[in-house]
């Protein structure tokens, strides 16, 4: 029996907006959470640094300090929401998805079904898609539990999934985490990008390129 039960520090404070067209789904913040920015991707602010390159002029990474008011204003402007797939964890301390322990269906975001149903989401982005505890694979588990059928999302980076009588595009975003650099030399898309003469072996430049390619335009 799991004796530890840690709930997401702010999951219910930021529901998916009913006007949102785009949704980013992560897994869960590292725990214990100690960063100043009590919001998604606030631990290292790398995600917001990348977006500051893609959407300049929105104060998403001013002097390395991301402010929640600027983030929320920006997300509302481009009709985007962010949430996590996991609500409850049973490990006292973890930094990566793999360290999070085994996640059961009852540990997943209990509001995601209704939030998605009430929204205008056209595209879902996953910021982790490899491993049992990735946002993408846990979403597939959530989908099967909610809809009673297999979620037919392949390993391709761009897919579609049917929900609530409509097709929603599903796109992988390479993780913004600094630790994701460790395996970058094994990523086919990154190697192809370098072979095409892009950048100077900088994985951050590749991720910015990838995000710019797939995230909504200004």
C-alpha cells in the first residue's frame, strides 16, 4: 500500500480555459517544489526562455525571471492553456518522470475529461513522450480509462485523436528540461537538423526550431 500521497501543488487553480484552442500537457512538477514561479515549467524556466525567443515582446523571460502575470496574459492572448496529466504521486522526492513511481488511473488529473469537453481545444502538445510516465503515455492510459477504448496515438510526433465527436491534433514537443540534453545525440530529428546545416550543435537551438515549427503562430 502507498503510504505517501502528494497532491499537485496548483493543478486545480489553473483549469483549462473554455476559450482555449491549444493545450500543453506535462506530467507533474518535481517534488518537493521550491521554485519561485508556482506555475507550469517554473522550476528551471527553460520552457519560458524558449518561448521568449518564439514570441518576443511578451516578457516571458525578462532578465531570467518569469512572472506569472506575464505568462497568464500571454496564454490568454494566444488562446492556450497548460495542465498536467498527474494529480497524485506517492514518492516524497523526485525530479524526473521515471523517479515519480508507478502511476495508477486514479492518480491522474480528475478534471481533465470535463475541462476538455467544455473547451474548444484543437491541438494538444505533450512535453514528454518517452517512457511509461511520460505525459503522452499517461494520457493514453487516461483515455482508455475514460472512453473505454485504446487511444490510437502512434510513436509519430504528429497524430490525431478523437474526443467528444471531434478530431484533435496531437503533437510532441521535445522536453524543455535541461536534463533532456543528455540523450540529444540519439535523437533522429536533431541529427537530421544538424545534417541540414542548421545551428552549431546546440540542442537548445533545435528545440526552439521545433517549438517554432509546431506551436501556434503569433
